[in-house]
């Protein structure tokens, strides 16, 4: 099947992935200005951002019920809520209102991510296709586009309110293709009775790998701009190219991962990706120039690109078909502890020990991926 035919099949989740990428890419790139707007250091910014994962986790716990109730419009509604949420953080410099704005972002993102990954898993197994790498590639391209556009806006003097408001509108337009006539996601509600399918360890192991991937990936994307501008002394706006370079690399690498998925074992993809990503994180930690940091984030992006999509696909393949959507939801929930807790955790580490040590911590976390990949391989063999 051609890439265009594949995109047509997966247009709804592809649109949601693209919109989410644009929003988080823009937020990561404008983070230095938000820090200035709030007039706080990295540690306090990290603490304020902890409200985002709290809201995300709570929303993800109720997503199966909300998704089942909304039916085929569940994904579009969640995606539009997410877009509206991202217009809020730049509107206030209040240390009380900013966390509330981030909670709306977290709630919309968490709900959207559960639903779009569940939709991809259903399409993969119903159509016999591999779509996860493609969808995550689209997220990366959206992230890079959002970061690049935000860098240009920042250089032109745009405020965080204008930047995030504009990108929220762009993302909402991208979400329009999420409406589909047959977009219902089956298997979200837990069936009752003695024959009900159980989740088992598959989503726990897979979710653990996604957690580490998201923790390191998003920590790098969210804090690379600050690392380049504050630690390495690059000019204002140049830091935005850090997350953009990493996201673009991940997008291209995920397209290659789409082709490799049927030729290379999942375990080898996971182990190789983790080792390459760890090398990039260590490179960022010892970087002495912006150019060296850019190169390190590119290497990190190549390695990180295959981890989360491969883990999600494995969960979808190994889960009981009757429990597949719930298994994806469980893995996504675990993964989002890394997605959201990663950036604020790195902020706290950076505030205490510096951003260089924070990237060493990211490399150490990636060392656990080969262990989990081996456990998943043994589980698959049984």
C-alpha cells in the first residue's frame, strides 16, 4: 500500500497526532519566554508544570467511559478541547492561574492520546497494516513545524499569548479530518461476566518502555531550548532549533522505522534505539557549543524515534482483541507519566544540579529499555 493510501486509511489519528505535535512543539519553543513572563527559575517552572500530568492522568482514567459515551465523535471532541486548552497558558503571568491553564492542556492531551492510539491499534489489527510509526512520525513533523514557526514568531517579538493562541487555531484546523463516519473505538469499556478479557502484564511492560521513551524524549524537547540559550549562551530564538532539530529527525527516522517494522525484530529496534538515544543524551550533557548540542539532539532523535511506536504496536499485537483498546489505554496512561512528569522532573533536577546533569539522568533512564524489551520478548515467545 502506498504512503498516500495509508494516510487515507489513518487520516483521523494522523490529524490528531499532527495537531498535538504542533501544540507541544510550540509550547516547548516558547518556554523560555514563558519562564521570563512568570519571572521564575527552572525549579519553580517545573513545579508549576506538575499540574499538567495530574490533569492528564485524571482525564485518562475517565477516557474509556467518555470515549464509549461519545462514540464516533470522541476523538474529534477530545482533540478540539486540547487545542482550546493550549490557547490559555500564554494569557496569564499569574502563578495561580498558569497551573490551571496547564491542567486544561494536560486533560485535553491525555484524553486525545488515549483515543488516537487506540484508534491506530484498531486500524493496524483490522487492516493488517503497520501504522504506529507513521502516526508518531506525523507528530514529530508537527512538533518540528510548531517549534520552527514559534522560533520565527519569538524572533519577531510575538508574546507567548499571541504565539500559543495562533498555534491553537492552526491545530484546530488540522483536527478537522478527525471526524469520520466509522470512527467508533470498540473495546473501551470493560466487559462484565466470567468471560471478560483481562489485560495482564502486556500493557504494563509496554507502558514502561513508553514511559521511559516519553520521559527522555519530551524532557529533551521541552528543555533543549533553555539548555542551548541559557547553558551554552546562544542568541534568543536559536534555542527553538533544538527541539525542532530533534523532532524533524524523529519524524524522518520514524518513516524509516515504518519500513523497518516488518524486517527487523521489535526487540532489536527497541534495544538499538535506546542505545543511540542514550549516546545523544550524553552528547547534549557535555556539549560546549550550540552546534554540538544540535548534533546531539539529532542523534537522540534518531534513537528515540522507534521506541514508543514499537512498544505501542507490541501492546496492540499481544493484547487480547477484546481488551485491545483498554490495553492501549493502560499503556498510554503509564507512558504519560513519562510524557508529562518528565519535563517537570528534568526541571527540578536542572534546578538542583544543572541541565547537563539532567541529560545524564535521561541517558541512565534509557538503559532500562533493553531489559524491558527482553522481558517483552520472553512474554511474546510463550
